[in-house]
């Protein structure tokens, strides 16, 4: 990473805990944009932020930070990006990410199932059974399911392919 980038990324990660929704969402969008544009790789983001980013993202998903729909979708996208990074995966599993994802899925009525399933698959596939051990220790059974190939577009009943563009459009519409 270029000089000063780690400090910048840590500062952005810390802003995810801000009590001001606009600050949190701007930080999420900035981090997502850096990944999308190739300025960062998921592993360099995970390494630069250590455990700060996973904790902040899980707090948004649990509603501790007061995150709304657009924030949650951005947090899920970032979480999916970093979930397969070895040390970050261990942190996520240790923080109880699988039970948190189960609670989020239940509380949203399955509207985020595609995103949640992709993260669960990244955590489970890469962990080689370690995810089930963490989920069992976290008080919730591990859910064995593969990511669905489609999801419902916001406000519709017909499925579309899972892609980043639909949640990005939805987030832009609510911003």
C-alpha cells in the first residue's frame, strides 16, 4: 500500500462507527469504490484495517450503528469482499459473524438472502469446517446452503441475476 494509505483506511473504518448515518454511508461508499476501481484488493484492505473493519461491518449489520437498507447492502458487499481473507475470516468467525448473518436474514425476511448466502459460503468454504465450529460455539447452528443464483430486484417479484449493480442502484436511489 502507498505511504499513508493504511492510516487512511483505518480512519475510514473508524468512521463506520459514527453516530451520523451520512458519515457511515460515505465511508462505506468510499471503501467500496476503492475496491471496485481496483485501487485496493480485498486482502490489502483486510490487512490494512485488521479487526477494525470486520467489527464495524458486523455492528452495522446488527443495527448497533443504526444502519439502514443502503448501509447494510454496502456493509454486506464489503464483508463478502474480505470474508475469504484468512486472518480476516478467523476474526469474522470469532466475532460470531454466522449467527449475526442468521439474525439479519431472519429480520429482513430473506430480502438479503443472496448476499448473506455468498458471505456464508465464503466463510464456510474457506474455513474447512471451522465455520461450523464457530457457529455452534456462538449459539446458532451453521446453515448449510449454497448461494441462490438469483435474487429479487427491489420492488419486484421476478428474479434477476445476482450482481453488484442492482444493490448499487438501490443504494443510489435511497441516498
